[in-house]
C-alpha cells in the first residue's frame, strides 16, 4: 500500500467516526500535518401537517362601562338626569385596581358627603404593583361612589361624582 492509500484509509476511518458520533467537523494536527473535515448537516425532514380550521363559537362582548353608562342614562327619568346635571366627575387616570383606603385597616379616603378640595386624596389605584394616590382635582362634596373596593378600573372610568361648591 502506498502512502496515499494509507492516508485515504485513515480519512475514511475519520469520516466513519464522525458519522458514528454525529460530529459535524473535526480538525487534527500532527507536527506539520493538518487535516480538517467538515460534513454537511442533514436537512431536517419536514412533517407536513394539515391545518384544519377550528370553529370558534362567537360571543358578543359584554357591554363596556361607557356603553352601560349610556344605556342607563337613556333609561333615567328627567328628575334623575336633572339631579346629575350639575355633578362633576372624578375619573380614573389609569388602568388598575381601585382601593378606597390606603391600607386594609384604614378608613376610606372619602365617603358620600365628604368635602373634597383639588388636593384631597380620594382613593388609591394599584397599577403594576405601584400604589398611586388619586386626587380629586375639584372642590365640593362627594355625591356618588361608583366603584367598590378591590374592583378593576379602566382608564377614564368615572369613580366619583362630586357636587361642586
């Protein structure tokens, strides 16, 4: 056997070792000799899966708070509308959870007939684990509280109605 045949046989052995051990490339250096083998990776087989559309039952969305407010406003009597006509609204400035007090053991920030000024804290809204004090931004007396403790509130949702001074 010649030197070339011997080298070729060693290369074939290396290729077999690569296949057996699932190697992609191998480099061997010995003195001044160097051999680098790289094999292409097998392409993954593609599974052809048939996509079958599912029938999804359609549901009608629940009316939003603004829809409910518009509907209830349409159903109110003229006396009720006149009673609410002069009231100011304190709206939620963010999405979060409404809390009437700063802690579970504390008294509520405000109650019906509480006097408020623009700087009066009327509630706490928790958003992303941050407790945000919400100020009245108006002066007057609390006429209505439209949310309950622990209720999720939306941006722009009316929280309180205030009878101005």
